[in-house]
């Protein structure tokens, strides 16, 4: 199993994958919840071949437009952490920056428009902050440590 993660310890990669997986599951869950909680399919109307959205369909569309790209980014971070831990760590941090920037933008600028329910927005921000703290913890930083080659191990040399 350790051959799957050549540049870091297996436990650190597994924990990081689990944390990023929880975030991706949260994003997908919000999408499913928004689609199931509103009657968005019947919210579409056709008038004179002009597409008009009712409020329920528009609210569901906001969630889909915001959370589908975030779920894809979180999924890409999981794949990168699995394949290339160092690059995955950097990409995961970049994803958290995007999540925090987007959530703060929605909170401060679009709050009056009720694009996203505030509890969902708070959970999104809280999760991103926790992931940033985890990635900067000693366990999360193990992804940045390079493994030693067999030659260096035989001679007792180490790289950092």
C-alpha cells in the first residue's frame, strides 16, 4: 500500500484524502439537497419561446452553478493528492482559497440576494478554514516531505 504514495507517509495521504472527500461529499450533498428541496422542474415555463425561471428554479440553479465547480475542484484535489502528494497539497490549498474567496464574496456582496442559505454558507466557510488548518498542521505537511531514494537510504543520507 505504501507504494501508492511514494512521496509521503500513507497515513497522512489517507487522512488528507478523507478530509478532502468529506468536503466533496458536502458540496455534492448541497447540490442534491437544493434539487430535491425545491420543485425546480415544474418551475420552468415557456412563454412565446422565451425561457422564464420561477424563483424555485432560480434558487436551485444558483446552488448548481456554485457547488458543481467546487465539487469538481475538490475531486481534482483528491486525485492530485493521491497521485502527486506535493502538487496535490498545493492544489488543495488553492481550492480552499477559491472556496473561501467565493463564500466571502457571497457573504459580503450578494447576501441581500439570498443566493445561498446562510447556514450552508457558514458550513462552507467553516469547512474550508478547518481544511486549511489541517493542511498546515504537521500531519498535513507530511505531504510536502520528499521520500528518500534507496541509494540515500543505504548511505544514511536524507533529503527534505
